[in-house]
C-alpha cells in the first residue's frame, strides 16, 4: 500500500469531486506550488491510486433509461461457476457495475437499460448463457438520492 500524507489525501479528495480542476487551482487549494503538486499527482497516477478521470453524465438529460440493482444467487459455488457468471456479466455493457458479495447472495449488479423490457432481455440472456443463476431479485431505482466522492478524510483518519 502506498503511504499517503495529508496533501496526497487532499489531492485525492478534491479530484474525486472535481476531476476537471486545473493543476494550478489544485496546487492553490492544497497550498503547494504547481510543480510539486504536479509531481505528487504523477506519483499517484503511476502508483495506480488514480485509475482514471471520467465525466459524470446526466443520463436523464439525453436518454430515456432505467437503473436497476440486481442481487444474484448462483446455483453452486464452484470456481468455474463464478468464472462463467463473471464472463457473462462482462459480455453486457448494460451491466455497469458488479460486485461479488459475502453473505446470503453472491453478486450485486447495477444495470442501466433503455427500459424494463431491455433489462428483462438482458436477464433472459444471462439465463440462456448458462451463467448458473439460481435466483435473482430486481430493484428498480425510482429516484437518485445521493452520489458523491469517496470520504477519504474519514477512511484514512486525517482531519479535514
């Protein structure tokens, strides 16, 4: 694990909320001159701490869609079953996130589809691919309540 100091954490915290901030503004906000700030940023990128930069798209402004969370239980717990399921997940761009879980269910998927019919076709395809799905439960998102950056200050135990 990479050792981070307060300035590194502040850089990460700011970037997690404001990915397009200029390097000059970032340096000013962490009270550092631009060159050392840039060096820290490069070190964080090269170490894989910063994995990329992306735009946050307001999908409701450009397309009709439905967001669905799906919990999945597999029919057995052999390594090849998990691999087959994960390969089936990888084949669908509409599955925008998938997490393996400990506890009662095996996976949690986040699906963004054009409509409920498109979502159901995706799940039918998952079943036809023999992805070893025993059961799945569908939860339709009705309203966005909160989304944001990571609570790095709290996770890493540094004061704000």
